[in-house]
C-alpha cells in the first residue's frame, strides 16, 4: 500500500462528502432483494448498493427510529431504563394481527422492557407507549421522528406512524435506513444490547428473535427485521469483526435488504452480502493522527506560521477485488469466503483478495495564508482520496482558527526581524508543506 500526497489538511472538523460509486460491482439480478445497501461504519463509505434511493415501505424497520430517539432521551438524562410507565388506552388501538406485547391500559411496565419488546418482539404497543411518553402524543412524536430523519440526512424518508404500518405517506429507502443504522451503532450503541438477544419473554409470552442471521454469524449483533405484505421481508443487519490491520482494530459493516421473498432469504442474502464485503474490501488509515501536515504563513500577528496537524486518523475503505467482470453473488462460497470462478481450463478456482491497493490522495489548499485577527471557522482544504483513479471520498476540511492581531510595537519588531532575515529565508512568504509518506 502506497499513498502519494501532494498536500494534506485534516483538522478538528470534517465535513465529509461521500461518493456513491460502488466499491464492489455486484450484479443486481443475483441478489434476491428489491433494494439493498452495504456501508462501512468507520469510513461512512458505500461498498455496494442497488435501488438504494427508491422509496419503499420500511415496515418495522421504522422502529429503529423509535428506539434511537428513546435511547437519545436516556443519554440526555430525560428518561431512564428503570423508569416505570403506565400504559394508556392508546394500546387498545393495536389490532389483533399486529406484533405486540399485549399491554393493557393501566398496566405498568419499565422503559427497559418496552425497548426489549420494541426491538426483539417488534411490538407496536411498545412503540406507541414510548412515543406518548417521550413527546406527549403520537402526532408530536411523529414530528420528532421526521426531524431526526432530516438531521441524519434521510432525504427520501417520511414517517407517518411509529410502528411501520403500511401507509401511502410512510416510506424510506435502503440508503436512508443505512444512515439511521449507522447513527444507532455510533451514537446509541446500547441498542445492540437488545438487538443481539436471541429471545425475550414478557408476561408469560415468549418470543424468539426473528433475525435469523444471528444464528448464522456470531459476529452479528442484530439491528432490526420487518415485514408487511406491501414491504416484503426487510432486514437491517450489522456485524463487527477484528481486523489484521494494526491501525484499525475492528471493523463494523451495515447491510440493509428490502423486499426479499421470505424470512430465511432476507437473512441469507444479508449474511452473504456482509461476508462478501468483509472479504473483498478493507479499511486503511490514509492520514495518521497528530501529524504535522503544513504551516500557513500568518500576516499581522506575532505568530509567523500556523501549524496544521491531524486531530483524528482518516480511514478509507478500499476494494480488494480486481476482476473486471461484475460479481455474481451466487458464486460467493460461504465456506471458503471466496468467489469461485471458472479459469481458462474450465476449472473452479477462488478469487483471492488483493494484498496491496493503488491509492493516492490529492489535496487542494483553499487558503494560501492567514491574516490576523481571526476568530472563525475556515474552510482550509479539499481532500480527495482515489483508488485506481476512482474517487472514494471527498472531504471538505474546516478548522476553528483563533489568531490575535499584533500591536504596533510587535509589528515594528516583526518588520525589523523580517528585514534582517530577508536574504536568508522566505519562511514567512509561503506555506511550508509536510507531505506524509506511507508504506
């Protein structure tokens, strides 16, 4: 792995613009789902997708947003898992054929039990009870759900009920649900405590988890299943696995499949997509933490050069699949974790993942110097990361710059200092670049 850096600025605030180019070109007709998406949580990159922006009925994947909001309330100290709530008559609105905990008005139940019932049992009465508790009414909670969706960038989503019941104005997409799942695992990871549980019982009612992928993959910690006649069988699945990369200890992926034909198939498809992505992509650290990148000249200040250092490592997901032909998912063998193809002798042979990747970075500096006084956030650079000339990520770099202006005496002393050093150095006239060498 070798990275070529012309210039690199990576500071405390990153505004990431992620490309939608598939790292893995999977033949859609070989994936038994109407829409799907695979994303890497560490980089935020899309590994592969199909019909991911087509609006579809999310069914009970809707409840991921209910749980996300509830857990955010707990994080904020506005709600506790130990809190005991009293079910209101709203639970009577749940129809007999809907998933439920069979709560009765006046019955007391803890927030912890409601979260378990919501995520594991997919209970509609749990969704309604939490909605009322958090926002005072279901209509007000729907406002909150849609506000949270917009904040996460879920541009093709509208929630019209907390349960996922089919309605014409209730829809989402594989891409949007992937964003929600990513927010859950990064901001409210307690969700996974519930979603990886194999079963849950309440009031003598025992329920096995409907996420069959939990039995297929010990590294999976669930997320959410959903089904309605209109939606088909949906599944949002996540897993975390250790890596052999010293810079990235573990790696989490998210797969969302919508509109599969049955419960077994949704688990099989998501599990196979997950394993394919783990085998033929990897995360790489392209810019390390705490590395001096550049020095920008500062005008009208006692500070001559503004030092630019990395605050966090930059992780990028790269492809390890070099074959020109698109991937037939049916050729991926779970036992060997390899794509099996026919060679020139018509013999079945595995496709080994690449050991090295041709990756380079191009960085455009947006500021050539800084003029004091400055007390503002500034867009300093655009970082573009490529693999084989394919853009993987584009980052807009911002930094909160705080530089004081020199007084008159300090300016005079600086002028004399620059005058005497004019013939020996031009350090104050141009930015110093400190390119990174990666091997």
